[in-house]
């Protein structure tokens, strides 16, 4: 199995032959080895090889090659295959979707992997000469590999999200993600693990025994002070696996959902667990910033999951037809081509359950009614956005996304502009606060009764609309089946050969 997915993978072989065609490997080897040797010689002459700074330099060069350049190359390879239509050929080939995903993940950045491999002896030598040692070298390199797979998984997923011909801006967006994660390395030193732990920076700081800033708080996971590299793996490995699952499903079919409904719920639960693990038992833990922060994080992830699991009108009708043919009273709610109602309800419940878990794990933390309104508002917004996304996709075949964008504009962005004008021009601060609370971008953090009541009302309205639209689709299919059967009976009256067959089928 592993031999087929990696060593006998035609996509990986193709990238090896094209990206490492002679004399490219020789040029890369000469340049990297020559520059690395010059830096090592300069450090030896200056007597500074015993300093962890040289290890950090070579490690940083590896990280730049794998994280920044490698992620860009993976995104470019999957985007080129998507734009040219080669990806559709891979979908009908005998190669499994998992092998296709791994072929792009490891093959797209094969030159960057070669550069990192050539720098590896210099990094190891600097680790042995300094206080980093073999243990620090192994732990930081392990996190470097894990974070590389995470960023390359993000590159593949974003490349599959983009429509063919509209993939040019992916590389710049991925560059901001990689650089942003690296720039947040210092947040891990003050007890905020995400997004710093998604990069190899914290593990590098641990390996070189960098001096912690004043007032630094050691990173913990649910109050347990574990090695930083181990905590980094806790954050990176689950996210990488979920991304590989999403990419594999889309490799199987261009119209497949990125996640099944159960996987989407599991992804949101994983994000909530990882977020709680980094802040529980935090010395400066305060409910007034913790609850809104977690509510916004789960709200954003839930929105992405809703978009990933909501079937289109054609997909829902196909699932309803299959359910009708098998004699079901309704389409199963947890199938990919069924309504997202059940999954949205569970995801909204997870937002409220997170607050309950915090109250159970940290009894001393006082969570007042205002913070419960924050969680309730976030859950209600997740519910009405999910129901609205599914309703518009069933109601309008081609204009569903446009209708959803108009909903976001009128109820998420427009209230903020109106509140800004009311507060600055008309000096109506109280009225502006209530208007701004209509938008979840402000209302979740505000935790006001206006935000909770409005979002709850919207959730109820879109739930009713969605149920009516689902019933309309089901009744339409039922009516079509009745009309088809009546047409067969009418034709059988004039055709003796059809009459016996129809009568037998009715029996």
C-alpha cells in the first residue's frame, strides 16, 4: 500500500522527472553546499559554531524553503492541474484519491525537499557543536516536518477550492498564512498557543534554549506542562489529517463535499478541544476575553464547515430521489447529499457546550449571564447562517451563493456602517450599539439581548423556510412518481404487452 502510494506513484514520479531534470539537481547541490560550507567556515574562523545562532540560521533556511517556497510550489502544482483539466484525468485514472493527494503533497515541492535535505548535515553539525545537541535537533526537525505537511495540506485544499482559471491569488494568500503563523511564535511564550504552535518556531526556541521574555508563561496543554515540541505536534497532526481527508474526498470527485457531516462536526470539536487545551489553567485566565475569543473562533470554523457540507440543489434532489427509490420516508440527515440541518444543530450546540466545559474545568471562573449570551448569540448565528446557506442552495440553483452573499452584506456589514454613522454623525451611541449588535461581527462579542434575540429569530425563520423547501422538493418528487405511474397505466390500457408487466409490478 505505502509502496504504491509513494514509490510507485506516477504523479510523484512525474514531478521528480520534471522538477529534478538534469542538470537542475547538480546546480542546486553545488549552490547549497557551497554557501553552507562558506557559512560554516566563517563561523569556525570566528569561533562562533558553539552558538545556537548558527543552528537557528540553518534551521530557518530549511523552514523558508519548505514552508514558504514549498507551500507556494504545492499550490502552484495543484492549481495548474486544476486549471488545465489534468486533475479530472487523475480522477478517472486507476490511481486512488489518497495516492493522488500524497503525490501532489510530496511531489509539488520536490526541489524544496532537496534543498532542506542538503542543509540537513549543516544543521546537524551546528547542533552537535552547540548546546542544542542531538535531542534538540531531532525534536525541532520533527516539528519542522509536521508543520511542513500542515502548510502543504492547506495549499492543496485551497487549490482544490478555487475554480479553474481563478487560482492566481492563492500563493499570495498562503504566503500571508505562513508568515503570520511564524510571526506569532512569541505568543506561545505568553500562554497563547494558537497560531504560534502551528509553525516550527516554538520548537526551535525550545531547542536553542532561548531566553524567555519577562513575564513569560510556559505553554501547557489542559494545565499539564509538556515539552513544547510535543504540544506543537498535538496541534499540527490532527489538522493535517483533516486537511488530507478533505483533499482526498475532492480528489475522488470534483463535486464531492470537502467533509462529510460527521467529519465536519469532528473538525469543529477538535478545534474547540485544542483551543481549550492551550488556555485552561492559564494564570491570567479571564472569562471576559476567553469566552468571546473562543466564540469567534468556533463561529468562523463553523461557517467554513457549513460551506463545506451544504449540498447544492442538484445534489440534494439526487439524494432525495435515491431515498425515494429505496422507500425511505425522508433523506437521511447525515448523508453527504442531504440537508445540513442536523449537522448545523450539533455545531451550534458545540459552541454552547464549550462554555459549559470551561465552567466545569475551571469552577473558580465566574461566567455571568452576559457571557452566556455571547455563547448563545454565536450558536444562534451559526444556526441561522447554516440554515440560510442550505435554504438558498435549494431554492435557487445558480443564485444561491449570490443570495447568501446579499444576506451577509445586509445583516453582517451594513449594520456596522449604519452604527458608525449613527455614533459619529448623529451622536446616538445607544441606538448605534443596538444596530451594531445585529451584525455577528460585533454582536457576538457584545453579548447583548438585541444580538441574542435577533440571531435567534433569524435562526427560527430560516429553519422554517428550510423545512418548507425540503418538503416542497420531496412532494415534487412524489408527484412526479405518481404521474409517471399513471402514464404507464394509461399506456397499458392500449398495449396488451405493457398491461401484464405493469400489473405484475403493482403486485
